[in-house]
C-alpha cells in the first residue's frame, strides 16, 4: 500500500531553545529563510506524501497561520510587482492537504501518534520529527519508502554515533544485516544508561505499519505517564517486523542551539547565493577561547 500520510508530532514546548521558544513554537524558528517545519513538510511532499497530520498543542497558531493563505499579504505582493515572492507564498499555502489534531496533554511520542489513529484509517504512514533537519540529495522519507516497498515492514532511520553520545538517543540492537545499509532489528532501548546495544541511533524519520497503533493502545506508560514509541517498536521487533536503514544524508538536531548553528552554516554553504558571503564572514571571525 502506498505511503500517503505523514504524522508530525509538534506539540512540544521546545525548552532546549528557550528563550527563543517562550513566545513562538520551536518549529517556527528560522533556518536561513524558512521555518524549520517547512523543511520537513517539503521533505514529505517531495517524497510523495499527500496528507500532513500535525499533532499540535497550545501556542501553535503561528505554525497554522504559516501554511494558511494570507489574502492581504498576497494582494500587497501582487500590487507591488513582487510576483516571484507572491508565487512562493501561494505555494506554501497550497503545498499539502494539512490536518491539525490537538494533543491535549503531552504524554509521549507514542501518545502523539495515537492521536492520529482515526485519520490514518489503517494505512501505513510516515512519522517525521521536525527537530531533525537532514541535508540530503534524496529526501530521507523517500529513501525509507523505497525500503518499505522491499520488505513491507516498519522502517526506522538509523545514524551511527559515538558510544559516549548514546545516552541522548534511542539505540537499536541488530539481528541480521540485510545489505549495506539495511538491518533487521532485534531490540532497542531509549537513552541507555549502560553499554549501548550498537553504534546505531534512531533518528526522527519512520515508516510504520498500522500494527503499531494497536500495540501503542496497550503499551504501559513510563515515568511521567508517557507512552513511548520505542516500547511499541520493541514488541514488533521481537516478532521480526522492524528494520533499520542507515540513511544517506547529514542530520542536524535543530532542537538545540549548536545543532541549529551547524545546520545554518551547512545549508548556507550549499546555497550558491550565500556561500561566497559565508566564506567572507568565516574568514574574518575573531574566535575566542
């Protein structure tokens, strides 16, 4: 079955980016000239996704406004002859069929995905965590969809990390290696305190089968009353239905300051208009120890 829908859990407070996120959603923080959320939505659309499902919370209205039509602004742009900018703004409001679902309490990633159950209607679907911005030739969701079509099972995006960073990620245990980038998974653990199960961390891109929703409904909450997606995936992995794919691309955690800074530099370096100015600025930097 074709992957037509993508779930975006975007109800979080963005505390790692305070004070910037005190008054605006973290998803609306700008990377170069677009808010973070637009990069992820464009990745989904470029991968063939037809419907975007935002799982939102309070204080997310500006994100909804961004993807809505601004009639007054469009009129001003047209009347002033800024046709290219008008077309860009029009494209944003027309790029996808977007549905908004309110997550009244933040009870974990698993709970956020469950909020979309009635809309998903038993179809396989993508999950995109927009904190993770990935610079790649082929959209990562597109890469995962190709693998899903091969194995017809749940696909998790993986990235090799250093062992000392394992406590910041979900870490997988490998059952067998399918090919150069694909692995059948045996188990996984969220933010391990002990020796990590492998060198591979879970990154915020998934293709999931409808089975995951039934398991999430019976998954027991952990500390903080949160339902974790990792716990449900562990159940499926034990039955041999979860695969990990080492995606091709460079990932940036834009939910933290250093990650956003690194993403800004790398995206600017790939921009033909900005790259020369970036080199000039970097050459004049006065670094302090």
